[in-house]
C-alpha cells in the first residue's frame, strides 16, 4: 500500500482503544433505515453495519487504507465484462462464494424430508460459466477441432478421458431420465475457451441428456491446475497477501432435472498437487475423484464413473 507509512502514523496517534470512538454512530446508521425498507435488507443491514464499523474500529482503519480498498473494488468493476467477472473473483479468493454456497446448501437441506441417499455436495459456480453450451449426444467429446498443430495436442492425447455415470434422485435413489448434465473445463494450457482466442468457440463445453436409465457419458480431458487470472486487482491482492493463485484441476458441472433442485458443483482430480491448497477454497472430500486407466479405447486413456444425486424440488428454502 502506497500510504502505509502515513497510515501507521495515524494509528499510533489514535491508539488501539476503540472505545474512544463515537459508538452511537453505528446506532444512528442502523436507525436511519426507514419503515418501508426492503424486508430482507431491513433484517440483515444492522448486522452488516455493526460488523463493518466494529472492523474499522478494531483495526484502526485509516482514510488512506479505506481509499485503497474503494479503488480495489472500483478496479474490479471496471475490469469486469461478460467474459470476466473480477468482483466475483475477489469474493472467491476471500472464500466468500464458497461460504455462501455452503450456507445455501445447509438452508436447503435443513428443510428436507427423509431421503434414501445423500445429495451430491455443491461447489461454487466460478466466473467462467457460459450458458447454452452445445447439446451433444451421449458418448461424444467436448474437445473441439483438436489437431496436431495445437500446442497442447500431446497432453490432450495422454489426458483424454471418458466420464460416465448416472443422475439419481436422493429421495428414491432411482435414476432420473432426461436430466441435463452441463459440463465445462479448461484446456491443458489452463485457459477456458473464452479466455483464449486460439480455442474454438465453446471448446470443452457441452450438455448431455440422461437416457431412460438415467445414464450420461462423454469424452473430455483430465483437468489441470490453473492460476486464476492474476493480472487484475484480485491478483494484486493475492500478491499482497503472499498467496499463490492456483486452483487444483477440476471439472465444472450444472446438473438439472425435472422436479429436482439444480446442482452446481465441481469434481477434483485426486492427482493434483494443489488439491489441498485451492486458491478459492472450493474442494470437498466427496468431490475428489480418481481417474483409472482405460483399456482398448482410442478416444480415451482414462476413465471415471461418477454419479450425481439431486434433491427433489420439495426441498426449498422457507422464506
Ligand atoms: Fe474452474
């Protein structure tokens, strides 16, 4: 921080006793909320204001530091486009998206009725989802236009993988026909197709429909670790915190089915060196998978069988 020296000076003058500050300010801000405020905001803003004010008093936050934080957030907004969500990335490296995802899942499960199997845990959506990926037949590949001229051709050959499984209902453990399995992951260069002009449109993205037995299958690549984009404010923040930007190799899924709650999740390749050091804190034990060698299939050197278990829609948040 450019103004850290002056910030330290101010703090030394102020001391650390936050009781010297005007504590009635917090109450005044909370009391300013009007009787016709949005109900949810009226419920949660007193807590947010108290935490914000307590934080500022606890750390003796200075004007220079607050200005730096404002500029960081402004920079996130200026950088965000339909291809890059820097503000979401900032939340991700602070663990906020993972925490909110966990809270939402807990709220949903706490309203559940008895079930015969546990639903697949959710994981964060992340900033690289694109809707309307191509609908593809089961057994086809999401790798598009791969040729020997591609810089990661050899890796794509050695990491070609077949993934198959079922979509099941947690209430009955029965398979769900006509479920949609929406999948996306990076190329071996660690880039999603919208980050990389050399990749074909919608490369490594696809949607598959489960058959009458609730089964899906497709070819993809074993995922590789990649750094989250660190050329913007989120990256600068990571550097200031002496943190690495890497995510362990993972594959994203959104699984949806009639009369069932849509599942957003990721699976993580057990082999990855960053499996215990995810820069966005999304790894859960139940989502760590092990690819096994696949014999006699020229399209895939590795194989994974993985089932997704969805909750019925009856499990909804009670507002
Ligand atoms: Fe990702």
